[in-house]
């Protein structure tokens, strides 16, 4: 770990994570990793579009051609592991989770030009379905993000009134979970490409529409301090060891 990385996350950032559940690191992703993630994202989008064209469809599952894409858990066999298990992400995990970190989930979330949908207030932990230690979401911007192109809004614990998982209901049309119906708009994350919003899985967050003529692409690796299980006892997703008792097991 370099001296630069060891000082990347300040004492103020760590305190904000404890108090509010999040902190933001503007412009920290190395240019080579940023370019790689953009390239891999483009390849996956092209593959989905080709499948939809071949089938004469504009929608495949929750992916809609030219509008929105959720491309998840495709890192194996790709260069995404270079970023997932990088020195940068090791430092982020140490600062938030401690000496143990496992890759839990990863996905691209893409909003198309002037079409990308909004997402309601929710906590990521609500999707696990069983009590667990909060995990970490790393919201990595592949483009500059603003309120105009559908950035994420975070609701600090102090204003949410809780740091626990709250009851969620499924939206009637989309089926997405919703967990907050108050008037607080949250704090928008407005940062350049190559930034990371690091937030706990119990932080309420939402995102807006993309009203710009450009794509809004985000890569989202998530890490847990221990393997996460579903109610049936099976793994909720991945449990790939990254840090074990402070020792790196992946990305060495």
C-alpha cells in the first residue's frame, strides 16, 4: 500500500462514514482503470443490443435498449478484477469494513440519453432478505454525474432518523423496493468521472432521470465483511475473499 493511498481516505471521511453512513472520493480512480471499465461496459451493452436485435425485441429482462441496463456479476474472466481487487479498493474496504472484506456483488448501472429511469428511495440491505451486518456499496462514476443526468442522492443517518433496515414495499409497476416516502430530497453526489461514493447498505438513496443527451454510466462493486446468506442458508451472491484478517487474498 503506497503512502498516497494510505492518506487517500481522511479522518474526516472515516468519521462521516460512522456518523452519516457515507463519504465521497472525487476523481480517485486511475485513468487506466476508468478507461477499462468504460470499454467493458460498452462491450456488454453491445452484446445485449445484438441479442435484442436478433430476437426482434427492445427489452430483455430489466434491460431496455438505449434506455437502461443492469449488467451484473460478469467480472469473472474480464479485466474488471483489476479494479475490484485493486490497491484503491483494498484501502476503501479497510477504512469502512475493517480487516475482512469479500466481494459480494458487482454491476454496471447505465442510464441512456434522455431516457434513463429514476429509482426510488431504498436501502441495498432490503434486497438481502435476512438480518446481516451492513455491507459496502462503491458507486463508481464512469461519467461526470449531475442532478441533470440522474446522479445518486444519499440521505444521512441523522436525517433519515435511523441506521437500521426499514420496511420496504414493492412498487406496483417496476417491482423495485421503496423504503422512504418523506420530503427530504437527500444530498446529491455531483462529481467528475472516476469518483467513488462509498456508502453503507443501510443508507437510504435514490437517483433521478437522465435528462441529458449523454450516457450516465456507473460501476458498482459491493463488499461485505463476511459472507452474506439468504433465508434458505445459501449465499446471497458472491463471497470472494479479498481481505482476510488484514491479508489480501485476491488482487495480489
